[in-house]
C-alpha cells in the first residue's frame, strides 16, 4: 500500500507534488508553503486540492481491481450475510 502511494505521489505533476509534500507530508501551513514556493496562498490551496484528487483517482484505479480479490462479494456466503443483516434490522425496528 505504501509503495502504491509513493508511486502515485511520484507521478503527480511537479507543481502539485511539491505542494502536496510540503502541506500533507511535511506539515507546513498554507502561508509557509506559499512563501517557500513564491506563489499565492490561494494557489497552494488549489494545487493541494487537485493533488489530492489526482492521488485519490490513482489509488482507486490501482486498488479497486485487487479489492474484489481480497473481499469477494458474491455467492452463497454474501447472500447469507446479507440475509442475517436484514433479519437483524427487521428485529431491531419492532
């Protein structure tokens, strides 16, 4: 998981990667990051938002195919589990 995240960060466009590292990894505030990069604080906020959005998309793309292998949601076991949950919900509502 860590390797996937590191690779996704490495693939970010440099302006987004720099802001992401300064803010989310190094823990700098918006003003401090803006001063270091010689950009406006608003630009830092925008780049951080976009960096996080790109990272989320990369991680989803990498993990979703593997997630179903780890937690298959099909078949008899899944149906039985769903039936038990529904029974408990019905019992709790009365």
